[in-house]
């Protein structure tokens, strides 16, 4: 019983550390102007992988030819490389895996920031966790987040019950001595 309690305690600790690390990786950078985006297409392969989480420095909107930028196109953020400038001060962009440049130039007002780094494959996990949301009052919470929190609580409860039942009653032991 004690070994099972230790195993559950270790699993619970690992879950808790994973949640804290994920929160740190995806939310703390926002405090410093870095926004994570899930990459949905392969237009920037092999530099930025499909399914990666790409971090964009939203404070760096000074663009040079060769930079990979994030820009707004309707309700979408696009990550493409700047391959030139227009006479009007816009930017010509193209995905590294594409054969032709994007049809419309990007204006300075569309630029959301410059690409800095990626976490390959993390976008699949993030998308899965964020796929379904539940409204709790005025707060919207993803079901994946609720599942992870529930697992941590459940594992801690099981650990508590096992450790409580595994301990001998100390009052009886005190009367013997």
C-alpha cells in the first residue's frame, strides 16, 4: 500500500510540475511581449514546423528583408518571410516552402511582430487542450485545463486516502508504551 501511495504521489507531483511548466512556457512570455501562435500550415517548413508553437516578439515591429514576421490577414495571423519591400513602404512576403510570393503586400499596420523561436509539436498538445471550452460565469475555461486540474486533485486525494489508511493508529501504539 505504501509503494502505491508513493507512486501516486510521484505521478501527482509530475502532473503539477508539468502544469506549472506549461503555464510558464505559454503565459509568462506574454509579460515580456512574446505571444505564442500555433502553426497550422507547412508554408514555412523546414524553418518553422507544422504543429509547432511559434513565439512572436510583439514589441519588435521593425522589419528588414529576411525577417520572419507575423502579420494580420483578416482574422488570421500569418508567419512568412519578408523577401522585399514595395515603393509604398509595404513588405513582400512568402512562405519558405511556397514557390510564389504572397499576392498582397503587407503594410506596417498589419505587422504583429517578428518570429523568435518555436517549440516543435507543442501546438498539437495546446490545440487539443484548448479545443473545447466551458463557460463558468464570465470565465471561459478549456476542458483540457479542467481535466488536468481534476487529475491533480484526484491523484492528491487518492494519495491522501492511501497514506491515511497505511498509517497505523498512533493512539493504540501510545497506550502500549
